[in-house]
């Protein structure tokens, strides 16, 4: 009798897990808008489990498309923890010793490390400015030119961010071993009770492996630490008046200013904005064909989730996205679940306005909200997962207030 009671208990667990498994399987011009720029770094743990795989996935991840890629050569860092300093102190030591702020400024102006020359082509490209008007020497001689340089600094350089990420694998193998033991016991009990073992044993073994993978499913914790490049009027003044030289400058001037820039380690600074930590969601295995797929999907989605959380928490990190089209009073925009959209999200619509000198302002003209059932699932591998909304290419919004909307206007999520 005791034997049959044991069998019943294991069989009940088996059915419960089966149900759980079944539940798991159930315009070019518009794109030319001013994005914030992002540099992402990974804190790597060479001796940790799956460290190599996480490193490889991280480096291969594209920059989120709502940001400009401002990555520097260094993408991974091993922190020196042989001291009593906190993790944040170690991170800030790295950022300072690696001269990250100065290198980011150098990237903005295409600095030639050999000659010390700069140019404004990247500013003009990302800000959609007239490159000749942005020329620093010409700008110094006109009020409009100075305004454009100031506008570009505030709109572009000042919205440059560094995100230092710590991605750690959460080991769940202990739970997997328990699951394997349960299924082995079920098969053993069924056999000793005289139950035909053939098909049952095979299905139990197959299901056991599948469930074990599900329970032990690859999970990570991601801690992200956000910093902003400080580009003030005083920093810009020193840069343009004391450090700037270009291909039209004399070699003597460039040599002199190159030395000043090389030694100006305190001029350019990063400001700590805040941190956020998330644990990856349970992974839907549909459409995944390899361990690399699983790791890519889990790490990318967790990192996207952290970016969304930081955007919601810190106003300065929020992104603007253009209206793509308007049809029958529906507004379409290329933004979706990857950016944290849900039926409850609300957005303000902004019209970009320039004054006579070219200074940029954003004027609110209305509010919109995603339409239920018409939200784009643009998360990593959502299409392979056959997720609802993955076949879309935009999210549809209904108008809550305002009028006169047009493609190219920007939307920004309201807190």
C-alpha cells in the first residue's frame, strides 16, 4: 500500500509539471532624428560559469536602435577587487583611469591621436546640421554659428551616456537535479508496479530532460550603472578656445594644443545618474535552436529591461521616437515591448521647433496611448518565439488629446 502511495505522489507531481510545460508552450527622413548616444561596458568575471558565453553575446549585441552607437574600443573590464573599496568605487576608478570621458569627447570630434586635429562631421551627421555652418572657425565669427555649436553640445554631446553592466549567471542546477530524481523515481515505481514501462519510461525520460532544462533555464541578474558625459558651457568654451585645432591650423598650434588635450584629465567628467538591477524573465524556449540562442535571448532581454527601467526612473535618459505614419486617426511609431510598452503606457507628442538662430526647442502638442492588441513585440527573438505582435513593424496609438500631428514629430513616454 505504501508503495502505491509513493507512486501516486510522484505521478501527481508528474502531471503537475506536465501542465506547467503545456502552459509554457501555449521613411528615411523620419529616421534622421536626434538620438542620445550610448557606450556600454561589461564587467566580466572570467572564472564564473558561462562567463565566456556572456562576454561573447554582450560584445555582439547591437546598440539599442533608439540610441547612437558611441562605443569605445574597451567593451569589457575586469575590476580589481583586491581592496576594501565598493563595487561602485571600483567602477569609477576604472572610468577615471581609462579616461573614458575624454575619449568620448575625442570620438565626438573624430580626434586624430597623431596630429591632435578635430572635426565636426559627426555632430553635423547626428544632428542633421549644415556641416559648413558648424565649422568652428567660421562659427566663431557669427552669432548663428555659435548658437549651432551650443545647440549641438546641449542636444547631442550632453546626452551621451555610459552604462556599465554586470551580468551574472544564476545557477539553478540544484533544482534541475531534483527534477531528474523525481522523474527517475516515477519511471522506477511504474516499472516495479508491473506497469508497461516501454512508452511510459521513454516519455518520462524525454519529458524529464525537457522539464529539467526548463527548471534550470538559463537565468541572469543584470546590474546597470548609468553615467552622463558633462558638457557645460564652460567646458565647451575651454575646448573650442584652448584645445581646438583642425586641418587648417598650423602644425605648431596643433602640437601645442595636442599636448594640452592629452594632459587635460580633469576637464572632462562623467556624472553618476543611477543604477538598476533586474532578474531575467522565464524564457520561452520556442524557436531556440542552441545554447547560444538561449543565452543571447536571455541576456539581451534582461539588458533591454534594465534600460527601460532606467529610462522610467531618470528623465534625462528618456528617448524620443518619431511618428512613422498617421492613418485613420491612428498614429504609428517604431517602438514596442522592447522599450517597455504596454496598454497602460502614455506618451506626449512633441514638435521640434527652431528659432531664427537655429536653437532647438520641443513643444508639446498632445498625448497618445497604445491601442490594445496593436503593440509591436520587438523584443529579441520574439518573431522566432511566435509571440503575439511580433509580426508587426510598428505600434498603433490612439489620440487622447491634441491635433495637427504629422510624421516626424517625436513621442516620449510620460512617467
